[in-house]
C-alpha cells in the first residue's frame, strides 16, 4: 500500500512538473524545488511557491489544470466571508476562504496541496457544479486577502484579545481595590510620621532591607549554579519540519532594515517553511520604503499595522499573531542578529519536551560593549541576567521575566494565554508571569542573539524607564488577585517572583536614600561623634549595600566565565545604579502621568562585528 501511495504521489509530482514545463516555467527552478522538497522533508508545492522565483499566478494556474479546476483570480470587489463564531486566528491558518462575488455567487478559494489535488483527481463523484465553485488561490494571495479585507477587525482584536481571554490587562493601571489599599498605606504612613516616626522607620527599614537581602541571595544562588547550555547535536536525520513564523515589530527602523534582512536570510531553516512577518506601522513610510527596497524572499511579508491606539509593540505582535501560519513563533527586534542555528535548536528542544514547555528564551549578548561606558555596564548587566540569573530560574522552573526578543513559542500556547498585553510597555516580562500562571514553564537556549546597547545615556534612560514602568504595570496586574497567583504557582515560586519584582523596584527606588543615609552616618562618625557612634543598624546597612554590589559583580563574572569585560565594571556600578534609580523614579511618575507612553529606542547599523560564542 505504501508503495502504491508513493507511486501515485510521484505520478502527481511528474504531472505538475510537466504542466509547469509546458507553461514555460524554467526547468532549473522546478527541478531545484523538487530536490529541496526531497532534501528538506517539506512539500513540492511549498517549495515551488516559496523557494523559487516562479510566478505565483503561473504556479496556481498549472496546479488548477492538473486538478481539473477552472482558474480565475479573485476579484478585488469580492467580499471575504468569515463564518459566525470562527476565531480569526484559526481561520488565518486554514487553507481556504469563501468569497461572495458581485452576482451573489459563493466561491471557495483553496490554497493548493498535494492531498487536495489528488482528492479532486480521484473523486469522480464531485459534480461539475462543485468543481465550478472551487478555485485555487496562491497562499500569498490568500493571506493578503485576509489582511486587507479585515484590517480593522484584526486591529481591534489585537487590542482586545487578551482582555477577552482573561479580563486582566494593564489598560487599568490600578483597580479600585488596589487604589484603596495604596491610599490606606499612604494615610497610615503620614499618620505614623506624626505620632510614631521611630516605629515607622524601623518597620520600613526591616521590610526594605529584607527585600534587598533577598535580591542579594538570589544573585549568590544563581552565581553558584550558572548553567552551561549546549546546543543539541545534529543527528543528520531528515525529518519533516513545520512552518516557523518570525515576527519583527518595526517602527522608525529604516536604518537597520538591510542588516535585519541579512540576519533573517541567514537563518538555517528551509525557505518554504520560514515565514517572516515585518510588522510595520502603516504610516511609517521610511521603514516601509526601506523594506520594499530590499530583495525579499517570497515568504518575507511586509505587513502594515493599522495606526490605531495603543501604538505599542505588543499590539503589533497580536496583529501579526492572527496572520502567522507557523506552528512555532519567534519574536525578534529590529537590531537583532540571531545565531543562524537558533530555530533548529529551539525546534529540537520543543520536539523533545512536553506541551508544558511553552517558551524558550535565547540569551541576548551585547556586541558593542567596548563602545562606551554605558554600553559596557549594559553588556555586563545583560551577561549577569541572561547567562546567570535566567538559566538558574529556568532550571528551578521559577517565574521568568522574558527578554523582549528571541522568545520562541508554541503557537497554541500563545493563543491559549491570550497573546501579548497591548497596554503593557514591558510586554515580555508580563507574558512570562502569565505563562507561569497558566501552567507553562520557560527554558533557556544556548545559541544567542546579538544586540547593541545604547551609547547615549539619554537614550538608555528612556529605554530603562519604559522597562521599569512595565514591571510596575505587570506587578499591579498580577496583584489584583494575589491569592489566585499563589494557588497557581505555589508558595516558593510566588516568593521568588516577588523578590524579583518588588525587590528590584524597591531597591532601585530607594538606592539614593540608602546612599545618602550611609554618607550622613559616616559624616557623623568622622566629624561629630566619632567611631563610638557606629551602630549595628549602620553596619547592617553598609554590609547590605556592599553585598549588593559584590553579588551583582560576582554573578556577572560567573556568567562571563573566561571572558573579560572591555573595561572596569565595579568602579562604575554605584553611578550605574544611580542611573537605574533615576529611571525608576521617572517610571513611577510616568505610571501616573503617561502609563502607555512608549519612548522609542533608536537603533543604528552595528559598527562592531563579533563572533558567536
């Protein structure tokens, strides 16, 4: 039976090739498509459409003739029908659509597959009327019809899909109950300042010192268990690979478009199964023009996103998610240069794991750390975070704050949790906590993505403000129902999550005050009361601050192992942490005044070339 099925398939392939030759298709292109299909375990039709330079209309016409169907192009005035109750995200992956023509005739437009062609050829019971209703349509044309005919629906759904799925987004900064609690805390503190300032100081001192010590403990634990990940070995077996969708949200990124296109073309994945969606704001004409000026493979699609609010990266990603075909999805940023083997490593890891593995995070490596002081500190911080802390968290299956790029997802996992929060300006960290709440865990890849750090302190400050504001948004959303989160993730993961979030935010906000307190105390010792003034509290605070610096430096050095930073790190940490504190206070103000403001980080072509490690 298998031999007969293979023979029938071979006969059909031969019939398609012969029809293409008769229609004038280049023999070399058809033969190459056939060889790639056999080599990559893909499909012959997919290779014809996506990995060759053949005209899509020509291919569709020939496939229609082989199947015995009439060929006709879809009229621009046709109305695309979405069945009642059909989720658009599911419909976008189906191989057919319905259209209503001007004369009220319903047509079925099918994206051709070998199975469908074989079925039509072999099923003689299909009436001429049924054959007349069905026509083949190229996959690219089908996707563009869905997008252009339903752009407003897509845009509206991109904003509401998470809210409809869970009811919890950052659209509301704090709900009524949280507002009441915050107000009660502020009133209580003001009252205690008047009647019992000493008790208030002691309570706050213990609370924040405990959080700070918790952050130190996390870094020390992570530095002792830095994990060395190795990419899975290539077994050499040729296995049928799925479609992998790459989504890149771009805004005012014309300068880096050529670099981005080169990096994505270098990805090691069969061309016919690699879908790339450039999600670009429809009024960002320079970026659109830069993309249109590139020689893009057939499956690299420029996808304009309607310019409706909120104009954020997560809204653009939700828009693209509804159009993406892939079984797996990865998000990259405009300036990214991912390792060419990253998709294959991710696919192998997903293939060998249970469905509870919802996401894989690739480590981000800063390529321009030697360019400036701020870039050097940033690069060291990224090494500590992506090669130290996150691998430790992943190994313990704790809640992981995702980085905003190089996140690889199972598509169905993304759909189940509602996609991204379009109102959260640090959508990656929020999605990481939401995945944990829904029973998924995140692991780390070994093959990295290269990025560039800001070289300008003002640019860095705006970027860090946005990140910290997003962490505040995320914490407020998660704490609307803290008991539910505790129940779903467990006590240990719940406590570690709070050390990451509240500990990070509190230490960032309070660092200048702790520094001023130490300076004041040392001045009192030196110039007023002498060494006898030294108290256990002062010693404790000094130890806390010094341990904070040392634990961070130790984690970064452990993550880098034999690599050396491009310059001194420890001496610059106090100033770097002061800048982080400035960004935290700026974020707190924006959370009140402009919660959805997305301060764009400008990117430029990479000036530094480094090899992957």
